[in-house]
C-alpha cells in the first residue's frame, strides 16, 4: 500500500502544531484504510516523538545545510525522500515554508498539486479522496480530484484537528543521504526580523480584534489594542490596513495573511472583502462594527453594529472591563 | 537588468458575492460581462519590477496567457511603464492547469530573450493556487523566493524582503531569480497617465500560439491534467446577523450581553 508522507518540523523534541495538523489530516486520506503514515524530517533533532502520533517511519535527511530553511536544499532532500518513500500523497503545511515548496516539489516529482485543502473526503468507492478548497476568495468552494499520483497537498493552517498522541508508539527511522553542496543553495537568508509580539499570538488567540480601512488611519488601532488587552486577545488587520502601512504585514488576517479560528472575532471597519473573510471562516462568533450598513461583513457576522467605531468601542471596552472585572 | 512580469487577467474579484455566478459545465465563474482586471498581486509584481527598472536602468516585459481580451491587461502593463509585451493565446491552453500555464509562460519568456528576474503575483485573485510562479521558476531553472514585498540591488546581488508568519526575512541571491510578490505599502501599483495609456494602445503586442512556443497539446492541454475540478459550488450564504440597534451605550451593552450568552466573554 502506498504511503502518506508529511513534512514534519520538530521544535525542542516535540512536533510543531502544523505538523500535528498534517498528521491529523493524513488520517482522512486513506478513506478508512490505514496507509502507512510516514514523516519527512530535515535537519537535526530527535524525531522519536512522532511515533506517538501514528507515524510508522521517519525519513530523515540530515545535513548542515538543512539546519535552517533554504528552498533549494529542502527541495533536493524532499525529492530524495520521496524517491525512497514512494508516497501517494505528500502533505505540507500551508505556511511560509510549505507554500514556498509545494509547487516546485510537485513539478520535480511530476506530481499533481492541491493547495489550501480545507477538507478531505473519500469518493464513492473510497479509493480516491476528494479535496475541498476555497476558490474565488471564498465566494465558491471547489472539490478537486487527482488524476495522477503522487499528489502534493498543502493543508490550510488551523483547519484540521491536530493528531493526538496515543500510547508509547513505535517506529523506525530511515536515513536518506542527500549530499548537498553549499553552492546548491542559490539564495541565502541574511537577516530575520521578528516582529515584537506583545501578548497572545494572533493564530493562537481565542479572541481576535481586527481593524480595516474603516479605521481611517493607524491611530484607530489604539482602541483595538485596548479592547484586546481587556479581552486577552490579539489584534489583527485586513489587507487594506497592512497595505496602507498602518500595521505590519504579520498582522494581516485573510487569504494571503493568517488564518484564524478564534472563539470570538471582532471586525472593526472591515468591509468584508472575500480575501479577508477567507481567513476567518473558522471563527465561532463574528462581530462586525462598521459605519456602512451594506458592508458585506454583515453577511458573515453573527452580531452587527452599524456606527462609528470611535463612538462604539469606548463603551464596549468599559462594559467588557466591568463584565470581566478587569 | 531585464525583468519579465507575468500578468493574469481575471474577472474583477472585488465584485460583490451577490453577482458571483458559477458556470456549472465549465466549473468556473460565469463572465456575465463583468469587468476584467489584472489580478491584484500581479500589479504589485509589476510595480516592484518598475522600481527595479528605474534602479538598474533596466527593461520590463509583460506576458500573459489568456484569451484575446487579455491584451488589455498587457496594455495596462505597458501604460504603467513596461517596455514590451506578448500574449500567449491558444484554444489548447483554455482551462490549462498550473503546469500548462507555467510551461507556456516560461517558453514565452525564453522567446523574448534572457532575463535576470521573473516576477509573478504570489497568488491569483480567482483560484489562488500559488503554483504558476514557482512552476515558471522550475521550467526556467531559476531559484525562487515567494511572498517578496521589496527588491533592491545590493552589489551584484539582489536583496529581497520576504514576509513570513512572525515577521520578515531578508534574502540575497544573484540573478537570474524568480520571485512571487505580495502586496505591501512599498509596492502599491501606480496609476498610468493618460498619455501613457494612449501610447500603450498603439504599441504592438504579438500573440503567440502554443505551436509558436513549441508546445505540444499533450504537454499542456487537458490530457496533461494532474488534477481536476470535480465540483464548484456556492457556500450557503444565509444572513444570520443580528443587528444591535440604539445609541453606542445601548449597542455596547447589548453586545456584551450577547457575548456572555454565547459564552465567548
């Protein structure tokens, strides 16, 4: 039976959240059958923890050039691993690494590709899975079926439930030789600037308050930040706000930004372009505050307030403080 | 420096969802005479290219795969400041997948000459597969950096700013390079001037068929599809929004009460 191969990342001995989401999604691929689940691990680090999540084989390529992400080196290693594992499906996280690699990997393997997968369902016979993904910025939903194998898949972050550890777990590690030369890395990372994260990470926050064009300028985010502090949430933004330079790109929620699935999402001054809505479909309660009663955001919101956010947010902040005794 | 930018013409993605209709046979959006635009990130890519052109005294070419109407996307590119344009148009390529489009664009770029940089939007405004740019890079044998917002010359190398989850990364590489471009305050597309629009309308734009590029139908047509769209449906869109009315204080009180009921506060 053909294998399922997921590119896993190990942080301090534990599989990353996105890796566990891949392993969670992988379980849906076999249509009830149990295809052997394999993980590709690049670089150093103890991958033993993966066995507890149902991984039977870890394919590891280790080389000093794989310590940090570099596309040319990662691609060579993944092609070697795919040759060894002969997977039917290759799963990558829909993050800055997986999105960077997926299409190039598919090209090199002669594989099909489906990106941004949000659901996996077996077909009638249970043999070939169907992949659901958003299309047209979330205005439509597409079901894609593979016509050839292997297929490279990227899973939309925060969409699949992470795999749960079960028992001690046993597996084997297969080492794959890659023989990388420094000259093969054709682009080089020279600097990484992490944005100072104050408080909760946007992707992990149970409450997210986002601002858009309707805030009228960067100063509008002060009120949002205050509300976020009271609700112990994180602040996000629409593309309009990040493109205007009001807040950093890392705060963008939406199709090209981050996918969030908080319990509470408050959209302030956000019109609700499909590009933005695509990033919040997993939110359980959506509140929209907007001056324009016709704004499309009210179509996806559960609770709506039409008005000037500068008038509405101060009493909201005060009442939340009161309610939470904060 | 010679820079090629791939442009895709799409139905205006900003149209409201109420005007969005699906062609059930072709499993794509019904054109319905809606305005056609250059896919948003592709315009950001062109803006980055034009800045790099100014910095390096370079030349910019724009290419598109599409129907005859896509020539207007190329003319917009010319009006914004591109120097040359070429349209790749062939019934064989209609509905081609990302691999077919990527191969066709790469062949078109090769036909135009040798390039130092190939830029694409990071995703299209319709299907957003994020595949064509990297595939063009692979066909050309170029390294590829995705989600780049700014490009500048740094000695004989290019210095790239790339957006990742928790911040930005600076990458460097020597040409040739392929990049996919993300929107940013630094690459807001310029508005073409009226006189440039007029001049662009008179520039020749060659149209190439698949055969002109040496492409075989089994390489790029339906037979080459590795995946297939089986269904395209509209998500259910019942408005379920409860509007909270009154003055700001009443609205705030109602909101807090509802959030408590929903146990999210």
